[in-house]
C-alpha cells in the first residue's frame, strides 16, 4: 500500500509506547461530575434544570439559548441530583458555567435512559441529522464543531468524499488507535451513516503508517459490514509526520487537494470526521446514546498508571481512585489537556473532561521544553517548518507591534495552531500561543464592530423623537 503525505511537517518523538496497544478501561463511575454547559463551537446554551432537580444519565440538561443550528444539547452523564450550577475552570483555562451532579448514597450513577434506537440507513436525511444533534455530537478531535452542521454543507459545495481521520499525530495520544482496534464495526457503521446523510459514495479512513496493523482489521470489517456493501470505502496510509491529523494535511495527503486560504474542507470537496466522532454517531443511532462518555489517553512521565480510559463527561481526573489512576506529584511539572502540541496547559488536573478532551498528559521536567524565551535569531526554521506555508516570524512581529491587520495579511487566520513553529524555534518563542491570542483578539474586534453596526442600524430605523415643546421660559430660545 502506498504511503502518502504532505510537504514539510515534523518528525516527532511520538512517546506513545506507554499506552500503545492498551485497551480502553472504563473508569469506576464517579459520584460527582462537573458538566460544562457549552462544549461546542457556536452559539451559547442555556441550562434547563435547576439545583435540587433529580436527573438521569442521558437526560438533556442544557440546550440552545436561542433558535439556530449552531448549538448542540448537553446531557447528564451520571444519574443523581443537581447540586449547583456555577462557573468552574475548564480545559481552555477560562471559567464557564457548569452543572454539578452528585449521586446520593445507595444511588446507581450509571442507570440511564437513552433515546429509542433508529436505523441509520432507512430514515430520512432530516431525521438522521436531528438524531445527531439531539445526541449532542460535536467533533471529538478538535474545536467541538457541531457534527450535524458539518454534515449539511451549503448546496453549492459539492462533496464527493468523506475522510475518517484516524491519523492521531499528537505525541502520547493513542485513544483513536484503541477505539479503532476495539470498535471497527461501530466505526464503519458511523461512517456509513454519515455517507447516507451526505449522499457521498466514497470514503477513505486515514491512518499514519505507525498504525499499519489496523489496515487489515478495517478492511475485513468494510468487507463484512452490511452498510458499506454498495459504497467505495478504503483505508489510506499516511507517513507518520506531524501534523498529519490536521484536516488540511490529511486532505493533501489522501486526495492531493488543497483547502484554499480562508476556506474549509468542504471547499476541497470533502468532509473530515474524527474516528471517535463516527463511533459516537453510530451509537446515537444503534443505542440511542447521547454523547455522555469520553474515551481518552492519560499519560506522561508523571502519570504512574498511563492508560486509555473511558469516563462520563464531566469527570475530574483527580476524583478517580488512586488504584485506577495515580500521579507522581513530586515529578509533575506540567499538565496538558489534549496533546502536547495543540492542547492547553492547565494549572490543575481538577478540570472536567469534555466532549473534545482526547487526552490529559502529566509531564515531568525532562519532558517539557525549557520555558524561558529569548530574542528571535532570524533562523527561518519556523517558516521552513510550517506546513501551511505561513511566515510565523512575520505574524509574530505584527502581533507584537499590535498590528492585527498585518498579522492577518501574513496568514494568521490560515494558521491551524499545530504548534510546529513553537516546537522548532531555538529562541523558545511561544509563537502558537501568540497566534491563538491574536485570533481571539480579532474575533472580539469583529464581534464588537458587528454590535456597533447593529446598534447604528437600530438607531437609524428608530422613529424620530417627538419634537420638544419649548416655552418662553427657555432662555436660549427666542
Ligand atoms: S504558523 Fe500556525 S500552522 Fe504554521 S507552524 Fe505555526 S502553528 Fe502551525
Ligand atoms: S524559528 Fe524562532 S528564532 Fe527562528 S526565525 Fe522563527 S521566530 Fe525567529
């Protein structure tokens, strides 16, 4: 089988050995979960339960605050009582509203009520999209984009191929590999459901070549699966190279297509779905199960029990019993939610696991890069490394001088935040962190100017104020 790739990229020490080949171990059910109300990219949710309410695992507890497609509901992941609804620290290191549920003495937190099953292939497209939305499914490998929106591109975007993303290029993370190994049938069913919804007849499951042993497993399942009988589903191997799992890089490697600047995968005729998301889609149909559990890798040199685990969403790693998950606090130097290249550094592990948390990494001093930043030495390594062909050093200079427009002209909004430039920079300049902040500032500035425009329009449309009746007592008038 030919091994495909994209240009540039980094050959990283993958550091996957500690959890590679390990099964997904379900953690003991926690007695308490802290469930963030907003775990998706889009419009905010509102809480629809109150403190003191009894809730059942699988029950909806938050949903879109206003009508519109860019929201997905959030569900209780354990059965119990809503104790509090209050802001808590989240994986992105900001405080966000959370619903805190506790299971009482003698209560079974795992008892659940799901939706009735639905055949993924026989129903109408709208019904299938509604099921995916009702299940609260978002992209589990990235920013949490609502899956039902991704699967309904505008009619002018001709999609001819679905890519299932199993590349998993981040160091340490092995959860996608574990999920493919354990649930190939569910994965293929989810893929077939997505193909039915979009009407696309061709799909490729992309893997890095360090997971080549999964190719025959998947090919066998594709051959046997009743749902893929009349579909063209294949497995594509890509070189183990960072950031191969980025959508743009996967599209380039598997299809030799470019996503245009400022564009999305649909502009290159494809939809990319993480393999974990496809499993969640299948379970939403076959089990009626909403997205309430998360499989993830917990690893790093300061984790005594590195493994792939399954936890209810909202679980705090610190609440897991020490015989299941133990840390070496003396050696712990850095906690990362997600992978070490694209994840968020956290000040504590007592942060809830979310729908898009693919891993938590507990790193020692030896595993982390030195933190002290030096001046740019103009070596050009960041430019040579960037697989999006951007000029990180120019973007950084523009951001440092507060010139957001210049940063955008240099490609800020095309940056996929892969962190490769930061990794190779000999001056240890935190380039990707600056780009994230720059993008946030840009979005905030845009939102502010939209608000201003709306306010001005409102003012223009408002009826003129009634004329003032002035009397002779006004000394300023004749
Ligand atoms: S500029 Fe963005 S896309 Fe390019 S290497 Fe840096 S983080 Fe990755
Ligand atoms: S890699 Fe670092 S030191 Fe080299 S040009 Fe880029 S920002 Fe400057």
